[in-house]
C-alpha cells in the first residue's frame, strides 16, 4: 500500500487524485492543520500527526505500507524565521518518526518533497544539484537536515529515497477540481489571481531594484501536474534500480514578478492593481533550475512548461471554487 503524508495539502492532494485515477491502493495521513478535507474526498484518510510517535506507530501497525510519498511539512519561509522551533520540530522530528517506523516495519521506499530553498543564494544559474547548499532560512535548513538523514538511512541500507527539490510550484488540477489554497497565502500566483478576482484591492510587488531584466525577482514556475509526474517516475526509478538520489524540478526558464502579472492579465482579461514596495527579506534575485538530471535519469519531461498554461489552470480553479 502507498502512504501519502500531507496528502490533503496542495501538492499531496494532486498526487492522491492522480494515483486514485490509476486505481492505486493508498492511504492519506494528514493532521489537517494546513490540509483540506475537500481535497481528499473519496479517499481513505488517517488523521494523525507525525510529531506524535504513537500516531505514526499505529499507522504502520494498521496498514502494510510499501512505499511513501512524504509531503507533510510546514512550508512558509517567513514564518520559519519567526518560529524556528515549530519548523524543526514538525519537519525534522516528524520525519525522524517516520524513518524510525520505516526501519521497524521494513518499508523501503520514500519520495521526499525538498525545495530549492536548500541552495540559499545560488552560485550559478541555472542551479544544478551539486551546487553548494547554504539555506538562508529555517525552512530550507529543515529540509536539508531531512535530506541528510535520508542519505544516512540509505547508506545504512535501511531505505531507498529520492529527494525532489521543487522550484516554484503553481497551477492546479486541469479539471479545476482541486488547487492551491494556503492560509495565509504568501505565494505570488494565487495572490495575483485573488487580486484579479477583486478579493484583494491590490497586491504588492516586493522590490524592483534587483539585478534582473525589469528589477523584479525571477523564478522558475513549474506546473503541479509536472511535479506529480516526477514523483511517480521517481518512485518507479528507485524501485527498479534500488538507488537513492536527489533531483531538481523546474522548467529551466525564469519569469519576473512583473511578467507573471502581465501574463495573468492576459489570461484573466482583467487589470491587476499592484504597488511596488520594499524587498521581502531573504528573497534571492534569481532562482532557475537545471532539470537536466531529472530529464536524463528519471526520463521526466514537463508537459506544461508554458507560464500561460500554469496560470490559466490556476485561474480555472480560483474563479470557480
Ligand atoms: N512576491 C511579490 N508579491 C507577493 C508575493 C510574492 O512580489 O505578494 C514575489 C516574491 O518577492 C518573489 C516571487 O514573487 O520574488 C515569488 O514568491 P513566492 O512567495 O511565490 O515564492 P518564493 O520564490 O519566495 O518561494 C518558493 C516556495 C518556497 C520555497 C522557495 C524556494 O514557495 O516554499 O520557493 O526558494 F522555499
């Protein structure tokens, strides 16, 4: 059976829906602190918390778990700098409880949601997996600590893992049934679309004095469905080759904040009010992935690399929800 931790969250719920369509036998484990019940309709769910060893132990006692997609984590960069204890406890200690249960019950395979935030300020663009990893925030550090733990469990031949370093996940299920919904929302594309809908009077662009084409930060936006494909391919690759590894997931193409706003105006056919304000602390100027390794080894190819498609799927969800 497949376990999806954090399966009621944004990216996890997209994988769950896809696996359900393929009739896979799966169980979602979520504490519903960030996840949504509506995102996991018609799915078997165990409500529990990774920080609680007893919850994790009961889960593994009650289900024969063969493979894990591990999404459950806190993921707000800003919050992680105010509440480091919360991030280390949930992300790191929670995963250690999961690894302990994997060891005890002989569960061998795990795909882990890591992040571009493990690199910190990049040395070179595009970013390859072997670049130095010096997180500039607690969130990124917590994910890097987990990657290190996974490496040791793999070295000790207890597990095999793939860590996927996502760049900027965006978009929604193409049928419009589920999508991104964070509270509070801090991500650019949902904020742009909420502004287009009139739910926000205006939005703020955090700085236009970066060394980029128009002065606003550049990011590599990747469709959530392409991320999901990579998870499925990573699990297959790991099982077939009995290996562990780390991969970036991005499109290798960067868009500035103003380009995102302009594209969203085109997609929504609405004017988006924005105001330039000061920089948000800890934002690097440019983050663009090299995904050559994922393409070569996992045989992964993004199906929806166009920013317009990413935004229009997100819009389809936002306007109809
Ligand atoms: N931005 C604005 N206004 C907003 C929101 C965002 O101008 O209201 C800008 C940000 O300054 C940034 C860009 O839009 O330059 C993208 O911001 P997001 O918050 O959408 O995404 P980040 O690049 O900051 O963060 C993403 C993930 C994190 C991950 C990080 C890795 O959401 O989980 O990439 O660097 F840690």
